[in-house]
């Protein structure tokens, strides 16, 4: 999914992906810089090198009207917000 952005949208829909998590691990293992996701999906959370993008309509609706979490938000706080 990270290595073939042109196929991502259909794979995400098929696999019911709500969010994409990109950290230094994904950047090094899958050679992604997150540019595709920044250009195509709203940022749900960012802290340091971690970026979480809302992919599904459900995820996008859950963050509409809100800003990406401030960098002082903990990883656990962000996950709890995403989980609802």
C-alpha cells in the first residue's frame, strides 16, 4: 500500500482502511516520504515524525472541523481520539 500509491485508494477501500500511520519505520521500510498521503488525505494527527492520515469517509468525517492534534499530544491520546 505504501509502495504503490496509484493502487492505494482501491486497496484502502477494499480493505476498509480508516487511517494510515506513517513514522520513521514506514519511511525506511517502504521508502515513502508521505507526500502522496499529504496531497490526498487530511492529516488526523502529527507529532514529531509520526503522521496519521484519515483515509475513509468515516475517518474524514470524524476529524472534520478539527485541527491535527498539537505536537504536545501523546501518542496514546491520539490513538484514543482515533478510536473514538
